[in-house]
C-alpha cells in the first residue's frame, strides 16, 4: 500500500501505480446509511409520503405524541 488516507469514518487505500485498484473502507453505520438512502431514492411512494408529512408539519397538522398514543390505545 502506497498511501492510507484516514478520515473521520472512512479510509481510502491507494496501491502503487495510477492504474491500480482503489479500495474505500467505511464504517458499518455509514454503509447502512448509504444503503438506506439508496432504498429511499428508489421508492417513489416513500418519497411522496415523506413530502406529504413535511407539508402536514408545515401546516401545523400535527399531534402531541402522548395524545396520539392515547387515541390508538397504546397508553
């Protein structure tokens, strides 16, 4: 290995010549986050639901968590 470049949660390993393979290592948490992001970006329905939820929040269409839990009988 010619270089090892460390960053907060990842590292890049660069081998000898400029034409060699590069390897990138990341933490398991960072990897899982990337996979979740990819899955979210592939799911148009989920994106739509999130946009609707954000709009409801902006319009003040929200409930206190305790009140909502009481309504559905959790507490």
